[in-house]
């Protein structure tokens, strides 16, 4: 290995934290709705979801933002469920706008979980978000619309990507989902590393080292598949349970990381080795997967983990959206 290649493979400067080293290989994304945290760790992008927004909306620091959104909605003359839906959409966008004042890149804004099997509804919701951002002076190039990786969600992404609206495919747990997303030309996917690990630990009762972690292995397989076959869709590992999972995926296109794990990375200067690269993926032994709707649904059904975790994730996001709605309703 040449000296240059060795430097690329491992960032060894003692003055660099693991977070700084990781940023040399991978676009680091903050998985939070808290502006203070985002400023602290200086990520390129940020992701949000109903759970994170619900948590942030209850913080005293964001009362003024929430009050402003509610006041603006009242001027619209809407009432009942229409008013709640309007406030929810505007609140998600308000958080996104504030986040984009901090990060130089993009923010991900999540569509309603109850639309996960409604292609037309997802497309309409994406248009709604893009319109709201546009009115705040934010171009669509800085927005990623988060959509669950159901067959219907992937079809919605296909429509939106043709319109130049970039999508972040979330709740993704299998190669079949990843391949379908890439074929639809989705801009980015978010495979949920930690939730995959959760499922296997619950089923086997076994602890896994980071290198053996089933979630890590899943992302490595997807990354290798994309790079080997020339897909442009970006891979962003998500939902980490420990720092070891993150370090095993150093070199992934992006990694979205929670504040506590960002802090762990920042507090260490141990060397970080690049574990993923297009060059490594080129030599991977992978068979191309040919998918249509029937094959997609069959393969997803055959994968008990992916089936259960996708369904569970939709339910959890829907439940947190409902909690956020109830919280807002209590303030009206």
C-alpha cells in the first residue's frame, strides 16, 4: 500500500478526534431536532422525524417557535383537524428552516407515517413541504423528503425524483428495499442499523461485536451492491446503538448520528480506519437482484426481521406524530 493510500485508509493524527477523522471519509449528519446540539457538532446535514420533533417541541427553548407557528395558523381561519394538520406541517418546516440556518447542507423532513401505503398522498405531502419551504426562501435542493421504504413509498419517491424533489428513504431493513429504492433513483436511503441489531438480539439472546453486528453487515452489503453496480443513490447508516457500529461503517456515503454518540466520537482521539470504499466494493462477490412488485413483496415477506421492523417503525412514528398533535391541541 502506498503512503498516500495508507493515509486515506486510517486517519492517525493525535490532534484529531474520531469525529473529525470520520468526517474525512463520511458526510456526518446530526440525528436531532435540537439546534444547540447541531451547532455544537457542526455536521453537514441534519435529519428529523416525528419522535425527535415531539421531543424538541416540549423543550422551553422552542416554545417561541411553536407559539409563532400556532399564531400564524390561527390567521388562516382553519379549525379542528385541518388546523392541527396545518400546524404540524408548518412546525416540521419551521424546524427545518432553523436547522438550515446552521448546517451548510440539507435537512430531511418526514412525511406522515399514516401515508406510508398511499403513493398519491405521499407525493401531495412532499409537494406541500416543498411549497412551505419555498415560501420561506428555501430551495428544494436543500430538502430531503423522508418516506418509509414500502412499495408505495418507493413509487412516490420515483415520481418525486423525476420532478427534482430529492427523497430520503427511511425505515429500510433489507437489500430488497434498498435495491427497489436505487432502481427508483431515490437520492438517499437510511438503513436502520440499531433496530436490526435489536431484532437479532431479541431473537437469539446473543451479544454481537461491531464487526459481527447484523445491522452493520446489512449496510455493508447494501453499500457494496450500490457501488459495484453503479447506483447513484447515497447510503446513510442510521439508528445506531453504539460507537462501534459507526466505526465499522466509516467510509459510508453518510452516517446520521445521535448527539450522545457524536459526543463519544468527539471525546476520543483513537485512530479511525476506513472500512468502506467504492474500490473495496468493486471486488465484492454480489449477484444482481431483479425486482418487480411481486418479487419485492415476496422477498420482504420472507425476511421476518425486515417485515416486522418496517411495520413497527411505521406504528412508532405514527404514535409519536399523534402525541405531537395532542400536545399542540392542548396549547390551542
